[in-house]
C-alpha cells in the first residue's frame, strides 16, 4: 500500500534552511533594495535573490551579526518586479522560496513630475523674503521644495521646506541676488531615492507693503471705504475714490516704501469693490515717478491703463529706478474724479 508514494519519500527527510522573514522591496532610481530579517536559523550563510522568472539573480553573504539582511539590485528597467529569496546553509540546503514585489522608477516617472509653483515672493523691509507657494503635486509623491540661494556672507545654501508649508521665509539672502527652487519627490513610502525637478528661477519679487505709508495725495472722497490708504492695502477688492464733484485730474498719491529699493516693475489694478465685475472709473493714462529723497523726482513717462479689465496690469522700468518714494499720478480719465484698486512694486 506504500507503493504509490514510496518513490517520493526521502529517507531521513529533507533539510531546509531557515527562510527569509518579513521581506520588503524598497524602490529606487533604476534600482531596488531587497531586505529581510535574519531569522532564527544560525546555519544560514548565504542567500540568493532571483527575478525575471529566475533568469537573473544575485548572491548575498550573510554576516555573523546584524538583524537585517539587504542587497541593492542596480541597473533595473523601470517596471514592477517579483523577487524570490532563497537562503542556504553551509551544506547547500536551501530554504523554501519567499516572494516580495517591488519596482524601480526612471525616466518615465521623472518626466511626469511637476515643479511646485511660487505664487509670489515678497521682500520685507529688513531684506528677508517670504515665498508664497502654490499647490504641490502630492499625487506623484511631492514632499518638499528645495531653495538654493546665496547668503549675506557669500555662501551658497540649500533649504528644504515641506509641502505642508504654504509660506517659507529666508532671512539671510544676499541683497541684489535671487534664488532658485525645485521640488523633491518620493514615489512611495519605501523609496530609497528622491527624485527632483529641474531648478526654476525665483523670478519677480514684490516689496512688502506692511511698512508703506501714504505721505501725500490729491483727494479722497471720504475716509474708510474711499480712503487713499486702500490703494496699498494688498487687495483690489477695496478702492481709493477721489473726491466726486470736488476734484479734477490730475489725481495723485505719494508712497514711502520705508527703505530704498531698486524698482524694475510696478503693477496697477482697477477696483472690484462694490462692482465685482469691475469698476471702469479708473484713468486712461497715468504717470509714474520715483525719488530717493522725496525732493528730486524722476518721471518715468506716461502709461496707458485699460480701465475696462480686472487684474494686474504690469509695467516695466528698463532703467531699474533706485527709489524710496514713488508717485502715481492719474492724468486722464472719463470722469473728473478717479477710482483705483491697488498698486504694487517689484524688484530688488
């Protein structure tokens, strides 16, 4: 009655080495790290990791100490793999196979990564900058932004800011320099490598209005909702309304920025206050003047303003004016009075 299976019985039984325990596959850039716990079998001296249906393999010597065994498998194509681990004792007895699934990432993954945008960069009066971040590509694994800049001592620095941060500050950037930034990605929680987008220049920087002051102006219709201070309060949702029925062009406002700056651009908005679709009572033309001392002024010319559209209208100053003070002068418009939303300056 034993004849059906006696040819398959090994006298004394088979000896198996202790198998790999709790294996994990850590993804990487065209590579995967396979790791597992040593286990309780002290006779295990070697292991082999197989992939591509046993067509490829790598051997691992098991050290005498340490709780975790690991091996890095390099030069892998970008795809998912099933890795099979077998351990061996000194007599060549192998363990039962243990499988673990993992994948490598490469050019295809890299090509779809998006840099987290910078919505705006604000320079404070003390020279510190605040970066206001846009949305991050967290679905593809974005976890941080890296900023490279030169500090006041001339050293190149790198700072990491997590994607959870909506704003970031740099306190020691060298004056008259800019920064660049990129986004760091980790495709999954077990990845051994980070991935990066290319660097992007920090671009245009606006001047913080916190310490700005209106030091002179033509008229305002009334305090509060019509006050000239609304022209520099950071939103086009308020308005500066010059005196209706008691003023005529030109209308002006003079602003003290608190410190000397180099202005390369400025922007002007019409107001959306009380008229969400936009208030068309702004000027058709205006002048922009700058001064270092509020005594001697440079007129940078006459500019056209489209009072029929919402949003910022930005203007270049090719001469990069050095100034602490600037003056906006509305010179021509459809009414005798003028209604405006906001003004900003940009530069270094």
